[in-house]
């Protein structure tokens, strides 16, 4: 058993032939010849000739398999003890051994019968029958054990042969069975560890906390049981080693036989193998256990992230609902209190988010395997927290400005009212004298000193200061108050001029003259009600006539044709938006809702049953966004302030992405319409709505609408070039163009076929387009390479943040209609492993993308230099972003 662990088909073991071994007709005592040859002894055995051939062969085969290969290669020494037997027994023994001994023989010693007659017969027989024994080794006939001692040292012979070698057959059998049992235990244990390791390696990590905890518990429990098995095996081996060494331990003069020393070596080797197996298993388990613990950490992190994200989304939604900036001081103060309450309410989820993001960063620092999953979530949490904080600060700034604005408006209004009351309280008859005029002037000048404290600032400065919160309603109110201030100031100016003239006149004595009846001042009609706080109806009428001039009329003075153009564009946008909303409403109510009408179910084709979402897509969602409560209302608020239109588009940038979803569904909708469009159901709906066009024409409206926005914004940009708000208009136009590009790209993306992965996992689709492509692979056949250099392939490329897809464009006719394109997937390159050569010698429209150290090179030719530069720029951004992420 040189390598018991390595044997796939093991020889006989002691337990298989235990009964035959106990009969002791052949023994391996452990003694060795002078050259180290193992000694097998055949003691005297009365029924030797009666032993079945199979039993004899099994025992001898087993005994010859025990010594090491080195010892067995020297050859075995056989001692046949037949001192008390006859020549026939000697002959039978030699014949059986010669015919069945499986090992190499070196010498055969025969202790011949001791009786004279049998010894004589043996001498004659050995001479006559030597050739019949078929042994190619010497057969030495010995008369006594003393003769044997001349060939073999006494220390290598048992007491039965006159030697000093200690040998107990029962103990020998016990040691052999124990060693072989231990070897089987080691092998079984190793197989158990290997099986468990294979199971661990093939285990898929769960996607939730509970399953991960259960798997971690199950694997840990199984690991503990296997470790217990290992400890028992090691203990078994150590106990066996102690038993084999027991004679030496008991007596310092004792020595182990070579076979016992080999037993010791075998057990030690098995223990070493067991130790190596355990170390390898522990190393693997440590990695696997760490992976499971990290998986559990990840699942807890993901679970907490979902909860915190939901709370933050609700918080952001609540914050987004605080769009009101107030129309009075009281209202603004109330809004400030509500904002404070929302901020306090948000502290807990914000703290949880920050804590979770910090925990995620700690996981990354601890070399967690799912860094790519954890880092974006940490970034998202911090982004939302920053957005909430920034938005809260912005809300406070806006509300603070609003509060300041309304306080100024209130002060200005109060100052106007006080000024009107002052002017009304100055009786005209008292001001006719110099003294009365001077007194009235002093009152007016004293009152005008407070103007700077209570009046609004310069109108232009005022509008610049509060531009961010000037809604049409607030602006209209401010304009009224500004006009009122101007009117009151004008009244004070006129009153001062009049009073100064009166004060400058030289008074002379006059005779009191009774007034003529026709010249006496007319009294106010009894039916005329005197306004509260106004002492003279003429002044009240004067103020009223001034305040009837609206702020809008004053602002129009001096406006250029530019304003008219902008106004025309805004009006067109609003009118078309209203029509668009009404058309969407008619489609939803006149077609989509009617599909649920039980009275019309019998008219609906079977192919259309339960497919309303396919035919109409997310049209209801588009309608809800555009109706008067959201987008239309915001556009209508821009009628007096065209410069605010760009902000509407920027504010609703994310909401406008609903058009991408609608356009992605459009091919399915059109296919369904071609199948069912001529049904009676649609004809009946069209008749009720009195529509001149069929439904499919109205289903194109959303696609046309997003293009309409683009055209109107371009027109506004032409009219407003190099003026205030141009930058925002350019950004709004870019937003709409980006949406159109996303819609266009998504329509191409959904036509990709043959890609086995999930396209949504490749990141954002950045670019797509058709190119000529050559390939040059170092491992390819030379002829293929040469052919590739000259004949380009037509490929449609899709550039994602993580991958570059090569597809072949195919066009197919659909039921006689226009051709539809599909893109058959051919190849892909991970962006994390590619390089780029921006210029190819000989053609400025070509560039190279290479892979794996230029082992694979793709030469790509664009249709123009501009297109090539656009793609290179986008690819460079991706590669630079990856490099920065690695840093």
C-alpha cells in the first residue's frame, strides 16, 4: 500500500480475507534478509494441502502486496517449516508455492523433516523433482534452524525459528486492519471534502436576505460536521500510530521491524495527506465563507437601500409638491412653516441614507466582491440627499425672497394709502392762505421723507432682484402697486406745485362778498357715497382715473416687433397644445375607454381582445402629463413672460421621456392596427366622435408633437438670439433634441435580434449607426486576413457605456407595407478591454478599435469625417470615465 490514497482499484485488504489470515498457514513476520528482502514464512500446518487454491492465492497475494515496492523488488525469501511433516508435505508445499506465488523470489529455505527416513526421502526427492517445481531460484534444504541462522540473522527470525523477532499474529492482523481502515477513512473523508467543495463552488448566491442566511447557516453547519469528521480521522490515525510504536515506547531496547517501520511511515503519510487536505479545504472554505458573508452583507445593504430609497423618493415627491411661493405675507409665512416641518421630517431618512452610504463605502474598502453594485447605490443615496438639501435651500431662498417681496409690496401699498389719506385730509379752503399752504407743504415734505423707507426700489432693479419668483400673478400685482406709487407721487408733485404757488402769493385785504347763488360750489349728491378715508371726492376721482391704467399697457410702451414675434410663437404653442390635449382626450374617451364598454364587446375583433395597452401604449400617461393641470398650465403661465418657456421644458426634462416609451411600442401598435384597423368597432367609434381621420392618424400625434416642440423652440431662439434667456432656450432645445435622439436610438435598439444577454444591462445607449468594417485578427488564417483587408463588412454599431455591439442590418417587408429594419447580432467588445486608434493612414474617415493587445483589430470607416469625430469623442469619454473610475 505505497499510496493507498491514490489507488482507484485497491488490492485485497485484511478484512476481506480475515478468516484465511487467522488460519496462519503463511505469515509476514517483518523480518528481512541480509539485503533487505522480505521474509514470508510457511509454518507447520497440518491441513496445508487441504487449503483451497483461492484462499491460498488470496493470502499469498495479500502478503506480497504489503512490503514497499523497493523491498518487494529485491525479491522475497520463503521459509517453509516442515520439520514435523513428511516429504510429501514438502513436495506439496513447493509445488503449490511454485505454481501460485505472485511475487519475485530470491531464495527458498526448506526445514526438512527431522525423522531420518523422511529426511532421506526428502534429499532424494529434491534431487529428482527440483525441475518439476518450476522455480528459477535456489531451493536450500536445511536440517535445522541453526543451519538457517547461517543465512538469516536471528534478529530477523521469530522465536519458532530460533530467532529473537517479536511477532504476534493476532496483533499483526489487528494492525493491518486498523491501517487499512484508517486509509479508507482518509480517502472517504477526502472525497467528502471534495464533494462538499464542489457543491460550494457550484452554489448560486441567493437574491434575498432570508435565503442567504439559510444558505450560510446550512453551509456552516455542514462545514462544522466535516471538521468533526476530520478531527475523528486525525484522532484515529494518532491512536493507530501510538499502537504501532507501543513496543518501542514500552522498552527502550525494543526495535520495530522493517514492516512495522513501513506501517509507521504509511500512517504518518496518511496523516500528512489528511493534514494537507484539511488545509486546502480550510483555505477554500475561508474564501467561500467570506463570499457568503459578503453576499449576506450585500443583500442587507440592498434591502436597506430599497427601504431608504422609497422613503427618500416620498420625501422628494413631497418636496416637489411645494411649488407654491405664496401670494401674501401670511401665506408665505405659512409655507415657510410647512417647509420647516418637511425638513425636520426628512432628517431621519436623510441620516439613514448617509449612514447606509457610509456603510457601503466601508464594504468597498473591505474589498467586497460586489463593488460595481454597491458604489452606484452609494452615489445615488448621496445624490438624493444633496438634491434634497439643495432643493430645500433653494425653497428657503425662494420663500425668503417671496416674503421680502410681499413685505415690500405691503409697505408700498400702505404708504400709498397713507399718502392718499394725507392728501384727502388737507381741506382746500384751509390751503388758500399762505399759512395754510405752508403748513400743508410741511406735512407733505415730512411725509415724503418716509418714501425711501416704504416705497419699492426702482422698477427695473425690483424686477431684477425678484426675477426668480415673479409669477404672472405676482408680477401683475407688483405692476399695479408700482403704478399706484407713480400716481400718488405725481399727485404729491402737483399738490406741492400748487401749494408753493399759494404760499408765494402776497395776500391783500379783501371785502367779504356774499357769493352769488350761481357761483356757489355744488354739493355732492346725497346718493354719492364718500369713500372711506378720503376727504375730497375730486382727489379720489383723480387717483381712481390713474389706477385704471393697467400695468400691462405701460409695459407695452416702447416694445419692439421682437416681442410681437415671441408672443405669436407662444400663442401658437398654447393653441396647438390645447388642441393636442383635446385630441388625446378624445382618443382615450372615444376609443380606449370604449374597448371596456360591454355594449360594444361584440364588435371588437378577437385579435384585439385584452390588447388595449399594445394599441395605445402609454398614451393615457402622456395625456395626464399634458392636461391643464400640468404642462399646459405651465405653458399658459408664460403668455406674458415668453422668457420663462425654456424653464418649462428644462423643468419637465425627465417627464418628457415618456415619449421614448410610446415610440418603442409604436411598431407593435401599428402591426395590431394593420390587423384590426378595418373592424366595425373602430368605424363606430369614429362615427360617434365625428372624426374625419381614422384612429391611426391620431396615434401619430405624439410622435409629431415632440417634433413640433423642436421647431417652435428653434423659432424662439432665432427671435431671441443674443438676448436675455438665450442660454436657457438653447439648453431647452438641446433637451428636446436629446429626447428625439433617445427615441430614435431606442427604436433601433428594440430591433436587435440574436443577442443572448439583456441589453438594458449594458448601460445607456450613447450612439448608433452604420459603418464599413474591416477585421484583422492575428490568429486568423492568412487568406482570411488578406480577404478582410479588401472587402468591408456592412455593420450597424451600437455604443453603450459597457459594450460595443456589431450587428448586421436586415430589412424585411411587413405584409406589403414599408420595410422594417432589424439588426442581427454578430459580435461584441467590452469597453473595459478595448483601445482606439483615432487616425488610420490613407483615409481620414477611418479609425481603429482594437482588442486584447491588438490581437483583434476592427477598422471602421464612417460616412463623413464629422461622424467619425463624433464617435471618437463619445468613445473617448467612455474610456476616460472608466480610467477615472479605476483611479
